[in-house]
């Protein structure tokens, strides 16, 4: 009864203009939200059990009876992983006829994950994103410039869908060289700019040299952003940078920051969130179940992102609870200015070089301007310049996208030789070390007097 009423309120909210929608959804009491989530979860479970080959087979093999399951945590140690998507292919997950597909641009493997969606889902996600952007201050009179990469990536499609509900003027640049983009952008003087964090940093550098115009906000998506980089971009434009947290598997939008910039307000109407393997500080791997997808629903999907669920009220007053800023990737994949890089990328870069087969480790830091990828290679001979130029040659030939990002000065790549035997500490060698967010979190904790 409560769930039905809530669903009707939501239905009205999402058909209403973004202003009314944000207000209506904010008025939902927590019990109503929980009831709605439970109803939607049970519907989704029945749907996948009837139509998805992967879930039907897995549930049967594990003796799971879906009519006895009320919450994802009742499924015990059953999860869906990115590896499942790759190994079984999208067909095994389909529960309806898809209209479109998007891909993850790179992961721990060279094989992309493909995720299918319906137009109905695209509209629902666009309408929810429109409400979130409205709360941040986006209005019909704004001019939006989107620099999101359009190649198989979900974000431009979700942004386009959201903007049609706001009905504001917008232009799409795609992800081109920030220098070239600046020349076009200056003619439109957009009041809102959307782009990837490393791209926005470079764009701000150019704007600092050539001139800025009044901007309302910048919205960054696609990768995490160091707080130093955020402050730098905000300083140049005199406007806030808000981070969106999403994954292609989640149709781009799991949560969006508010004015407080203290974690992402989560999209509880469309997802049920859990964390697993939680440490003493409450951090674990984020796992989500889709609640409203009709073409390729995902049950307990392991995001591979390490974070914390924040249930305390946010100072901004918004009803939606939060996900803390992502701390690290559970599977060693790092999302940075270079792109989405996993250990296999560096194996491939070193293939055929004189140090091929030597131990290596990539350390990602942030120098205050851009991400720095330092590839440490164990070698007794110190003629690194030779290795570095050959490695760059491999980068150009084997990873055109990463090469392009370097051309745009979205990151620095350098090679450092280290003495043999120094990288491995203990039994396992950590191939990728992301040191960007430990220090920036520390800064936030010091500034705000609390840990997020
Ligand atoms: Zn908030």
C-alpha cells in the first residue's frame, strides 16, 4: 500500500518539471522509500528469474527461491561481477528488447563490458538526473557545454536526456583537445560546463591564460578528482565543481554531489546499495542492485569501488542519503587522466622493450595540476631516457586514446628505474598504487573537522 502510494508520487514527480520533481521526491518519508525499494527489488528479482539465462541458471544452481528473498542481502554470497558480464555476454542477462548499448572504455582486461538499455530507461535516468541538476541550480536560461566523450560512453546520452527536461540551450563538443574546445566555447560563453575531471583541469589552465567568463558551475563525471585539482578549477572560474559518480553498468548515475561537496547523494529510487568486506572505518566495496531496469537488470553488481555508505543527514537538507567519495578501486583498476588503466595496460606498454619481464609498479600521484603516472621498473642500467621514448612509442601505437589524453596534457607519464628487488614487499607485488586521494582526503578532514 505504502509502496504503491510512493510509486504514484514518484510517477507524478518524474512527469513534473524538474523543480516540482525535486520537491516531491524530497518530501518522501524514509519508510515510504524503503517500501518502494522492497517492492521494486522483488519485481526485478522475478523478472531476471523468468527471463535472464544467467540469473535463472545461477539461482537454480544455488537453490535460491526468489519468492523467499526480500532484500539483496538475503542472497548470501551471490554477486554479479564485471567478469560475469564479459564471460557470459549481454545476451545472457537480457530480460527485454534493448534499444541501445554502451561500453566501458577500459578495465582490468582489454575486452570491454557491454551493457544494454531501453529508451524507457534512458528517459527515466534523464528525468532523475534533471531533478538532481535542478537542485544544483541548473535552469532553463542556462547555456550548457558538454565535453563528454561520445564514443560508446553513456554519460553524453544521459546528459542529453536530462537537458531536454530542463529545456536549456546546450552544445556538445565531445572530448576534443581543450585548446580547440576553448576557441569554440568562448563564442557560446556557457554558464555550465560538463566534462571529465582531468579534461576540466586542462581546460581551466587554458582559461586562466586566455580569459574566463561568468560561470554558474562545472559538473565532472567519468573519474575521481583530487581535491587540489577541484580547488584549482574552482579558483580559475570562481564557480563550484560538482562531481557525479556513475558507471556504465549503472547507466551513468549512481549519485551526484550537492553544494556541500561532501559525498554523492545516492539515487535510492533506482538502486539498492550495499557495501561488502567493510573495514573498521566503514569502508567496503560498493555493491548495487538496479530497481527500475527492464532490459538488463543487475543483481548485487560489484562496483569494484571502495567507499562508505553515509546515512547521517547532509547539511544541505536534501533527503537522499549519501555515498562517501570513492577511495580506491578494489580490482586495481585506476581511473585517471590517462584513462581507465589496469595492470594489463602497463604489461602491454613494456612488451618488446629491453626491460620486458622485469618487475614493475605504476604509482599515480597528482602534482597540483594534473595526474602523474610514474612507472617504476626494476633495472640495473640507468639509461631511462631510451626506455621512456620507446615506451611512448608503444603508447602511441597500442593505446591511441591514452596517447590522445597525453597530447591534451591531461596527465604526465614518466619512467623511473629502481634497484632490482625493491618493489616486491612481502609475497604480493601491488601493480598499481593510487596515491592521489589519500592526501586530498586528509586535507578535507583537516578543513572541515570531520571525516567523510
Ligand atoms: Zn547534501
